[in-house]
C-alpha cells in the first residue's frame, strides 16, 4: 500500500469514527445520551457514598457474623452465631429468605409478562444479556470476598514486626497480587467489559424505550434465581453439620422437627390471613362464612404447630430474649402514650390562643436537647437519694422514697408488696427503672410528634369542620369523624418511626442504666453493645444485629398490613 492509499484509509476510518461519534452525541438521540451521562455522573458521588457507608457496612457485618470473630478474624463457622442466639429459628429464617428469593423470581417474571402483553413487546431475549450483568455482579462479590481475608490478615502478618507504613503497603500489595485474587479480578474485568460491549450493541441495534427496564428486571431475577438455591444449599448444609456435631456429642438437636413444625405453622397463619381477607369480597353469605370458618381452622392449626416456639426460645440465648422482652415493654410503654399526649397537645396548640407559639417551642425543646445531657439530668432527678427531686415530691404525699433508676423489681410486683396483691412471676411487668426511662422517652419525643401533628392539622380543610358545625356536630363528633380519620396518615407515619425508634434506642438508655437494676433496662440494642464492647464477641454481636434488623422489618411489615390499610388520605 502506497503512502497515498494509507493516508486515504486513515481519513476514511477517521470519518467513520467521527460519523459514529456525531450520530451518538448529536441530534435528538445524542441529547438523550448526554442527558443520561450527565445524570449518571451527577448521582455517582451519591452512589459511592451509599456503597461506602450503607451497603459495605451491612455486607461486612454479615461477613463478620459468619465467623468466630473476637478482636481478630477467626474461623468460618457459618450460622453458628445465629443458632446460638435463636436456635432452630435461624434455619427457618434462612430457609424463608431462600424461598422468598425464588418467589421473588416468579413475581418478577410475572410482572415482565404482564408488561410485555400490555405493550405488545418481546423482551425475553433480553434475559441473555441480563444473565451476563448478573454474572458480573457475582464476579465482583467473589473477587471482594477473596480479597477481604487477605487484607484482614495483614495485622497478623505484622505482629512482631516494626509497624511502618511501608510494611503495611507491602502486605497490602501482596494481598492484591495473590493468585486467587488476581484471577478473580481479571474475570470480573472481562465480564464487565463484555457487559459494556453487549449494552452498547443492544443500544445500537435494538432501540426500545423500555429495554432498560426489562434488562434491570431480568438482572434482578437472575440474581434472586442464583441466591435462592445457594441459600437453600447453604442452610441445609449447616443443619446437616449441626446434626453431625450433635450426634458425635451424643445429643439430638431436633432441628428438622422444629423447622418443619414451626415453618408449617407460620405458613398456615399466613394462609389464614389471606383467606380471612378474601372473605370481604364474597357476595354470598354462604361463601363468606365458609371462608371465615376456613380461616379460623387454619389459624388454630397454625397456632398449634408453632407451639414449639417456647422450647426454641428456652434453647436460645437468655440474654438476647431478655433484651427483646425489655424492648417490647419499652415500646408498649412509650409509643401509645407518646402519640396520645402529642395528639392532645397538637389539637390544643392548634387553637388560636395567646402564647401558643411559645408553648410549641417549649414542647420541642427536649427533642433538640442532647440526649446525653438530658438523660444525665433525669438520672439525677430519679436518684435513690432521699434528697432527689422526685423523692422529695413523693415525701409531700407521705410516700416513702423509691429506688427508681436502681430498682429491678417490676411495677406490679411493687404494687403487690404495697397493697398485698398476688401477682404471678410472668405478670410483674417492666421494672421501675425501665419505667423511668419510659417517662424520659415520652418527655423527649412528645414535642417532635406534636410538631408533626400540627403540620397534619394544618392540612385539614376548615370547610369540612365548618360544614360539620353547621350540621350540628359537636366537638367530639368533629374529632372522631373528621379530624382523627384525616390525621391517620400522620399517625401511621409517627407510629412506624416510633416503633422502629424504640427498638433501636440506645444512647439515653445506656446513660440512665445502673448496675443495681440487674439488666432489667438492657434493651436489645444495649445487649448488642455489651456483646460487642464488653465481651468482644464481634461475630455474635453482628449476628444479633441482624436478628434485630429482622425483628424490625417484621414489625414494619405487620404494621403496614394492619394499620396501612386503615389510612385515609382524603
């Protein structure tokens, strides 16, 4: 080829490249591409922050919970930490997650089919590139999980050596250059390049307004389709290993009977709920009562099958179950009173009266006060000393000083001692020390809830209230029939965050707790803290954190099912 021909060929290739660039980034299509790229670059910092401070800590906590971790990484022990906490419920929980993943695949495929039929699309070939995208995500997780132990073992390698920055960087480089890590990294790079290439080809030759949505749904379906069977196999293998160890020790763990019995009971309870809800849509009385009877039978059967729960609870960690009991007491003793008082104050302050703005600020002041400072003041107010302010107030009415924050006895047990009631051990109620913390929590959060209720009251149309007054409705009827239903979205929101907040509460409880209360104020969060910092059982504390997360998620779903259907949005 002559020099002239080579120059002409280079110009043709440059024109082809320029033509592709112009088609991609100019015109209407180019404007859309530029908008997409600009949007992705705008959300990139937020995505990095979410991964670093949201996804990674949760994933790392899960990694820690699967190891015998005490200060340093120990051996991989699988679900042992979870079994130590909740016994056979751990296997039921992970089996449920695996089955839920497979059910999620079915729902996603059903959604894709309905969307395709509605829009007359043919998206099923997009499942092939979606499989490549899912494989890319799994390859990244594999590379990360292979790299993580290498990095975490650096402190052990540096033990006994001079801890210098150069030595750390040397070991860090060796971790990244490990043979298995390098192979996993290049596999990930190859898959991500292939994914980018396939995405470009699809965008070039298959232009469809909904193809990104279809590919995202197929990718999620592939991720769940792989995760579900893997979790089933992993949980099953852990149960078999627990059986092997138990038989070697001459004991019977009773895992499978408990898993089958409790799992079947939970399934029957769920079916009873759906059958009960379906009775509302029946047109004939015969079908209505038939479904009601079926729901009752399923409910009784499910309740009988989950009767194994007390035995499982006894076999679990006593400190954890005690912490959960204290947390339930704390939630039941704060949320209803907190919402009732705040609704009353909001309605009172919503009236046009002198000084209402000042009272709004005063009620909100405890919420913005640092928890540590206000909790310390409350601890001194409810001190055991006779000179404490609260004991001095009781002295005026002739009541002897109480131990308050140091009292481990239940409030009904104290009433039993004072008025001669016979209270069984299971009905002693929360300790007096926990009641003090409940009072503090109500005092702090009433102001916040009041402000939110005031905002909700401001959105209620005054025309409805005026029309009711013209029709002769009294104040109670207006509140019961108009104000209270229209405040249901606000009540639902406050109930949700209040329940979650009580189950996560820690700072003020830890400040106000006293050793003489004998653990009667140690909520679930405090139990996790003690396991982590006092006992340095990092793996077990991480497992307890996931148990708490599962409980909060379960309560949120129950609250959404029960209260969410009763929310009136006007």
